[in-house]
C-alpha cells in the first residue's frame, strides 16, 4: 500500500502544479509547466497520480483549450482563443505532450486501469440534444436511454441525484477535445454578431471556419498535412484509437502501454467506438432534433421532445474541416483493404427489428463496414441541415467545407492514402491488386456495395443541393456553377456509376417483373432498405418553410433526381443552368470562362439524363456577348424552345443597364420616376382598381354667377375656367394611366441617342449665342 507520507507529498505537489498551470501565460512559463507535469507523471506511480487527475487535470484542460475555470455558473459558450493550443511557438511541445504516445495519455491509461478517478462532465456543455434529453429524463424514458446511445452505455449515465454522465479520465478528455471546436465556433459567431449590431441583421459570418483557411472549395490537402495543431492531434488520435485491422492486429502507432494482448482487445474497440461516437454527437448531431434512428426510438418507446426547440437550426458553425478529417479517415479504411473487399463493404441492414439491428451493430465493431454505417445517418443529416437551414444572408463560400465534405464522401475511391502516411495499410496486399496507393482510384464495380448503401447521397441529397443552388444563385453565381458542376461531374465520372444509379432509381419506382435474370431484379432487394433510409434520415426535415420548396410537401417520400416532372431533377437542373447564364453576364472578365463552364455542365447533364437536354445557342461568337444581356432563363414549362428570342419580361424600368444608355443618368431618372409615381399614386400593384372619379367643379354662390362687373372680373372668370379645365384634364389623364397600368418613365431620356441630341442642341445654341455677340462690320 502507498504510505501516508507519499500520498500527502503527491497531493501537495498536485496542488502546486495546479497553481503553476493556472498562472502560466508566457511561452516560457507554459514550457516550464509542461515539463513539470511530465516530470511528475514519470516519477509517480498510477495510484499516486490520482491526485494529479483529481486536482490538476481539470485546470490543465481549461488552460490547454482556453476554457473558463470551473465555477458555479460557467459560460456555456466560452471564448477559447486564449488557450495554449493557440500559441504557434508551442505547437511542437504541445503535440508531443498531448500525443497518444506522450506522458499524459500514457498515465491516463494506467490510472484508468485501476478506476481511481471519475468525472462528471458539465451538462450545459454536452451536445444540445443530450442536454435537453437529460433535462427531460423522466419524460424521455429514463433507464432505456442507456440502450439507445453509445455515449450512455457502460454505466456512464447516472440519475442520482440528477441525470448526468460519469466518465473516466480518457472519456473525460475525449469530451473536452470534441467540445473545443464547437465552443470556438460558437464564440466566434457570438463575436461576429456583436460586432455587426449596427448592421441590418447581417449573417455573413454564420459559418466562420474554426481554422482559418483561404484555400478553394476542394483544396484540403494542405490542411490534412497537419499544419494546424488541433488537426494534427485529431489525426493522431484517430490513427491511435480507431483500428482498421482485425482484433489481434496492432497499430504501428500504438505505444507499449497500450500494446494489449488479446484480452484487452475489447477495451481497444470500446475506446475506438466511444471516441468516434463522441465526435459524431458533438459535431454532427449536436443540435439535431432527430439524433437517433426513428425505428429504434419507437421500438423502445422513447420520445425525444426536441423538435419544438431545435427545429430548423443549422449545424454548429465552422466544423466542416474537422468533420472532413474524420470522414476521410474512416473512409480510408475502405481503400486500405483493397478493391476486392468492397463488394459488400457495408453490412446492409434490412427492415428488421430495432433490437436485431443493435445486436448486429454491436457484433460488427471493428469490421470494415462498421465505421461507415456509424456515420451514414448523422453525416447525411448534417449536410442536409446545412443546405436547408443556411440563412439567405450567408456567403456561399461559408459552406465550402461542408460541400467539400459531401463530394469527398461520394468519392471514396479517389481518396489518396498519402494523406494518412502512418495509417495501418497492408501495402503488399495492395500491390497484389495492382494498385498504386499514391494515385487516386476510379470507380469500379467493386464499389457497388458502397454506392447502394449510401444511395441517398447520390440522389436525394443532390436534389436538396439543387434547391440550395437556386436559393443562392443570385449571391455568387460563379461559385454555385462550380459546385453544381463538381456534383454532376462525380455522378457522370463513370458509365458504370451512371448505370447503377439509374437502375436503382428504376427499381425504386417500378414493380418486380418476376424474371430472375433481369438486372433490375437483383437490385429490388435493396429498395425496402433505401425507402426506410429515406424516411429515417430525413425525419422531420421540410423545405416548405426553409427555402421556398422547389419540391412538393411530400418531397421526402420519393426520389426525383431522374424524374421528368416539373419538380424533378432534370427540369430543376435545366432551370438552374439557364438562370446561371443570366446571372453570369455581369461577371465581366470571367464571362467567357464561366459560359464555357456552363456549357460543360450542360454536356454533363445530357450525359446524365440522356440526350442533349438544353440546346446550345446558335448566336455567332462575335455577337454572343453583346446579345447575352437580352437572354433570360427559360421557365419550367418552356420545354425545349430556344431562348435566344426571349426578351426581358420584367419591370422595364428595373431592367439591367444596357450598352445604349448612360448608366448614372439611367439610375437617377429611375429614382426620379419612382418618386413621381409614388406621389401621383401610379403604382399598378396598389392602384390596379380605381373607383369612380370625383369630378372637380367650381361652386358658385347664389346670385354672384350672373353678375359680371368690368374686365377684371371677366379675366378672373376666364382664368378660373382655364385652371378648372386643366385640373380636369390632368385628373382624367391620371385616371386613364391608373386604369391601364401606365406610369411616369423618364428612363428613356437616358438613351445615348437622346443625350447626344440634347448635347448637340445645347452646343448649337451656345455656339449661335457666341457668334451673335460678335459685331460683324
């Protein structure tokens, strides 16, 4: 047993370390504090180190991530910008200190083996859905919650005296590590809102990236190389805690303390599952009002009262980059196993019972398809909620990381294993399959199982993104065209992939013919599962109030990508391309390149849907730019009629400035015309129905109308009659203009021809006056 003197010494030193850590602010002080912690952990045994984790560890976490010290009323959204992790001059030391092979985590593992320390994680900093569920613990079903969510299992969920989560040291650290980017995104959004109070509800900074990045939408490789300390730690923890191999294989990144024998394989997989689900629930499901599968909740009789509080909230801002790292790593397990293993890459769960699905899921832990099955539903809802509930005032580029996340997920065969150089990859096995791990792969029939099990990412989510593109086409048409072209290009990257997506869609909307030799009949067995996924993954989501609904109210009950109806993918993509052409005419020097990109998009659409969907314009090249401003996107009911002869159909005064107008004068005259129309009441929308005119008349008092005394009275009478006649004529003219929707329009005076004539008349009059001033002798 440990002596009382040793215990007192460890307790005293732990208290001194906590004081040293809390006061460390300069790089020198922080380096000294880290060295003191490492020295303490190396010199003390696990049972002595319990005092460090009881007294010092919480303070260390607060300083590392910039959280506020624990107090009775902590801020649920602290500002972590002052944490040690933000000091670039200490990134090397901090990485070595926090790495899986560092002294801290080695000591954490040793103390957890003895179960010496337990923590209660602050309820206000849990994911939103978990926090609300614990607040309504009794109404939600109480004890059965431990069976629903992996975070609640293993006796972590306690309800005495109030519901809370009790965690060991490693789990406690995982929670704070996952909470850090959530806290940072919320704090930066708060600062952005506070600094823009004087503006009119500007939500430009709704999706501020947690880690500053000026790269383009699909340029993520530099971030993946580990320039950021948090991203480097995330990659290191994923490689260390999430194994891809079988139970007896060990990761080359694993340290001696965690080099378990087969008896500890269960613990390894439990840590892997807990870590992945922690990231999923903090990042993907944080404020989702339907975080758990509907079938599972109904099976256990659990009702989560979240919809009234969390409905139509976008995901936490700025998590796209870290989620991208997580998803890429989990998908890299598919690539690392070789192409031949991909046929049934994901365990395909049919429409069985919820309990059977959970048992199957538990038995799959560590298998090749388990991690993909874990992230399918949360990832789909994360991406979809971003597209549906992104505020209109937000910049399109603010969702670039989420878009990149989606397209990367749809192309796991294009993932390069060079992004994870230390991953557990059997390169000898890969060479047997004649694959070069340094080059991206192309789609092949070996990935059919992955595409079918994630079919909604290739169809339904494409439809929702088309709605997102229509909503934001006015804000940045160039970026929208690039995004939609990227999506269509992925779908048409392979003839095999196009045929597979189309055949599954045909099977989804048809009835089995009974012939066992038909290719479609081999796909019918997947239709019930896809239909169940569609209902479950899009539970409670509705575009009706979110973005004007390009789809019907029952949009989540069917797949419409290949539908030829008015709200089908073919018509909406066609409309989007035509709207893009109309918007891109104002891009100036990039106009030619953008039109070329639209032309490429049209060709890919023709390849996807079959045939030439949109006819190319027959305007000569020299006149194409000149006449482009008179073109307008074709309405959905226009069919395949050419659009080159369709002129501007909107408000003539608000049409784009043409080449034959003086721009500044046209703007001034439009404003003046609007002011006159407002004063005269010539607004056709508000005055389309005009009642009987109130005729103006001159009331003559009795006896005075017949007596005229002298020429002054006569002139007064004639002038009054003339004014009355002019007023009557003006009122009749106003009445006629109101009845026929006519307005004052001075914009025609801004024509360069009119301006030229006026200038010539003024110049001629001035010249004539100058000449007349000379006395000709």
